[in-house]
C-alpha cells in the first residue's frame, strides 16, 4: 500500500527512529512501511496520522489505493 509516511516524516524533520518511538514500533516497521513492504494496522495508521496532524485517509492515500485495487481486481 502506498502511504505518505516518508513524505510527512521528512517534512517534520524526523528520523525513522524518532517516528518509530513516537508510535511505539521499531524503526524496521517504519522502514518497511516506507518501502511499501508492510501495511500498517488501522491503529498504527491512526497513531501515525496523529503524529503528523493529518487524516488516516490522507496518510494512507486511500483514494489512490482503492483505485489501484479496483483496477487490479476488475472492479472498475
């Protein structure tokens, strides 16, 4: 799943470790999310969104990801 985690983290001037500490996960989890290798749970997405002051929908690019999923699964 595409997210804006890297974009928002960099804009906030945070390291991956600082963000990980703020949301109670390992830096490896943040790295995996940023590389699109791991989809955050709803609670983790909520915590991340709160850190950046944005919505989960925006952080997780839900409209874009839904469009991609619809196209890949023939729903569009």
